[in-house]
C-alpha cells in the first residue's frame, strides 16, 4: 500500500491556465449508472484553448435501448471562468457547488439515436432525439490524486436527479465517478484501458493502464464508507486488462485484474467516440456502461473505456 497523500487541493476543481502546447487540454468527466445497471450515461467537457474549441460528449445508454449520443467537437470555448456552453442545439451548465463534495449538471440538447453504436466511427444517421440531464454528483468516498507529474484526480460519487430522453422522464438514483485532468493529452499516441465501478458490497474500484503492455498504472481500491477515513483507500499497483474481440472492433468483454481482485466487465451499452487529430491521425474510443462480475461472485456496475489507435 502506498503511503503518499492522495489529497486533492480544492482549488483544482476550477479551470487552470493552459501551457503553450497545441494539445493542452482540460477535461471534466461525469459518469453515472443506476444501481441495477439498467441505465447510465456520461458527460465530458474538454477544453482545447489552442485549437479554439470545446469537445462536448453526452450520452444515455441502457438495456434494450438505442444509444442516444451528443458529440460536438466544434463547440465554442466557455467564456471567462464559466463552464457553460451555448451553441446550436446544445445548452450545458456544469456547476461547482462545493469543492470536492458536490457538482450539479444541466443539459438540454438534441442527440442522435443509434441502434448500432459503431456508426459513430463513420457518418451516423439516426433519429434526432431531445436529451436532457438535471443531475447532481455528490462525493461518496475519498478523492484520489494521481501520482506526481500527472495533473488529474478521480472521485467516486452518488448521483441523483432526472433524465429526459424523447418523451420519457426518468428519475435517477445512481452511482458514478468524476474525473478532472489538465495538461497535454495526445489521444493518438498510445492505447489504454480505464475502468471505475462500485461493487455490490460497496467497495469502489478504479484503475487505468496502457495497452497492450502496462507501462503505467494508477487507481484505487476503496472500502465502503470512504470520506477520507484512514486506511479505507489503497493505491492500485498492478492493473491488467485483456479485451476479448467482438464485432467492429468493440470488445465482447474485458477481463480485468486489479491488485488481488479479478473481474469480467461485460458491456450493457456502448457509447463510442471517434477522434481525429489535427495532423490526420485517428483513434476510436469505445466507452461502455458495464456489469463487473468478480471472481468472488460480486456483481458491480460502472464504466469502462478503451483507446484503440487506428
């Protein structure tokens, strides 16, 4: 177990001044999954000040549901210190209510409904569907700061509020994850696997590593309760991910080893993203809401992400 401090500076919840590199990026992720694993979604706001754009992703997935996705890589940058976006067909507000404890998120947008999520890798053609989020992320554990040299942290959360999709109005009680990072991010340089989930027994797990060989690992294994109590969070030293090929390059499942724990992540709903670099490189980023079945029989819920260079 690492003895370093995992504490996050509350001031780091806010935007940071960029360095001079073209691919300097600052992003906020907001994931959620209902506790029964039947419905989930996420939002990512990514700021690229030297490209003059924001990347905005939002989606809703679920059992026996089409993917409803919002993908805008040409949204304007927020003005000042605000994290609000206003553009054609998209309104989004991301509000820091209490540092390290509480964020609220509002979204009104038109998404595209896709029966085949891999259509996003080409030219997706689906039904235009209204999508709205009115959700709160409240910390449910100990914030985890990445090792020195990486400006990033992750926080397990409870999520509640309301989702609107089409003519449906859905009350949400869920578990989730927040992620905030800033620095140079070259999506097209290396492959990785990221995962975060809550076990049925209440433990929270998160880890990230490079693929196909682990050159770097970060993450935590956090006992129920969280809240920064001593000994509840241990840092992950070893994380291995083995994707099993499925259709169109989207894995059928991913076998995970995180410390002494083993689990199989089986996708319930995919929400992929295609990313094109300014120099023409391309990568596919399949993100999936998953059930995580552990070797001890525990079945948890959460999200998994792969970066697949093309």
